[in-house]
C-alpha cells in the first residue's frame, strides 16, 4: 500500500494535471514551522477533496509492479469498482483478456518508465465486463533520488466520442461507396480554383480518365476549345459561387477527344462561416438521349406529314368521286346531243371538243383517286 508520502505525489500530480496551485494560492514562506505544517495539512485536505471530487477522470496510483495503491471517485464511477475491490490488485484486470495476453499493461508501464510518460487509447473493462474506450495517461513517480516509486494513472471515458467518430466514419464510408457505385453520373469535387480533388467511377466511365490521370488537373480541360476561349468554365464557377448553383447543357470532350453532350450541375460548397471552399460537380452524358430525342422528333414530324397526306388523300378522293359523277353526266348528255345532230352540222366540232375536254377531266379524276389510294 502507498503511504502518506506516496499519496502526496498523487495529489501533486493531480494538481499539475488540473491546474491547481501547490499551496492553494497562499504564501507560506514567512510562516512558522507549525503554521507551515498546518497549511500543508490544510492544503493536503483540500487537494484530497479536489481529487475525490473529480468524477469525469479515473485518477489512481500504482506501485512499481502495477498494484493499485489508491482509487478516486472518478475511477469508481468509470469502472464500477469500489476502492476496497481494486486496491491491492493489479491494474491489468482493467484490460481485456486479449490485451493482457499481449502484455499491454506491462508494456504501458515500461514505456512510461523509459520515456517519462505513456499516452494512448484502448479498451478498458468495467466491473460488469462492459467495455469502454479510454484515453490513458501514465506518468512515472520518482523520489528525490530519481528512484521509481510508482505510477500515476489518469483514465477518461471516450466511448461516446469514439461512437460519434465511428458513426461519422461509417457515414462517410457509405457515402463514398454510394458515390463510387454510381456509374451513370460523373460525380467529383473541385477546389475553389477549379482543380479536381476527387473522382468517381462514373466520371471515369463517362470521361475516360483514371483518378491518377485527372486528380490535380483543372476541370476546364473537359470543355471545347471555343468554350475555354469564351471563359465558360470560369463563368460556371463564378455563377455557382454567387448563386449557389450552376446548371446547363452543352458539349464536352472525353479523354480520347470525342465530344459528348452533357447535362452539368455545379453546387458551391461552403464552410460554417458561409465561405466557398470548393464545388461539387455532377455531369451526365446526354448524347444517346439527345440522339433519341432527335430521332423521336423526326419520327413525329414524319408521322405528322403522313397524317397530312392521308387527310389530303381522303379529301382528294371525295372531290374526285363527286367531280367524276359530274363529268359522267356531262359526257352522257354530250353523247346524246351528238348522236341526234345531223352529220353535216357545223356544231359537231364544238360538241367533240366538249367531249374531249370532259374525257380529259375523267382522266384527271382517275389520277386524283389513285393519289387518294396511294397508288402509283
């Protein structure tokens, strides 16, 4: 067990860690021996209360071999062990079986003794065998002759912080997997100047560049020479920075030099203060869709023309039938009139001309009917 002097080392270390003065802020150099003793005892009492009142940190002392020599309220709260249950036991029982088997408790003490300090993070065990993630600081304690007389351990429970970090890491990993899994869209990041800083599989598929070929290059190389000369890439970034978003369609260039028609969206990325720190760029290859749309438009136009012709044919057919009926009546009347006139009548040539004209009209109606029926 640690004696009173050993406990004073513990109090001094706690004051150092927590920023407490060595004498509680009182000057003792001008006091008598009895007064200094009383002041020291009072200071020790205050320090003991301070140490015992710390509940967010486990602060405890070890003998050189790792035997627990003291135990504060924070240690009880973090681990669930009361002082009488752990004082006199080796502190290694706070480690998991795999860490004890790997010799981590002894390695930590050796590192503290050799380097003057050990600091790390790892799993600790509570009394109920529940694990918690801890930040561990171990300082060697030496007497005036530099002889090692023990260690001071300070342990803090970082489980909630680790869980939050793990949740954030998992979220970021899921987002990364999601973005990398998207192959129909080029999704990548730009810095404030337009330099590419990330590249997904969709971007590689659409534009043809591998990540190592394009990251670090300026995104303007995807634009045509005319667009670069007109300052279109810079205008896009300026618009996104000013309004928060830029969206447009236009021609872009792949790695092999071929052009494709793209739908482009650029969103500004801002920090907590609203300052633009980069851009998120999403590009979709619309070439096939554009070609399909053009083919569809052409088909629609052809259909409209066909419908117009069909309507015209129906109208023509109706007119031709009616006109043909009129011509038949005219021809019939002319034939009757011709047959009843004398063969030497001077009017016969006029009747023959009328018959010839009616016959030509009949031929015209036949062509009109052929058109309406789509005949040659």
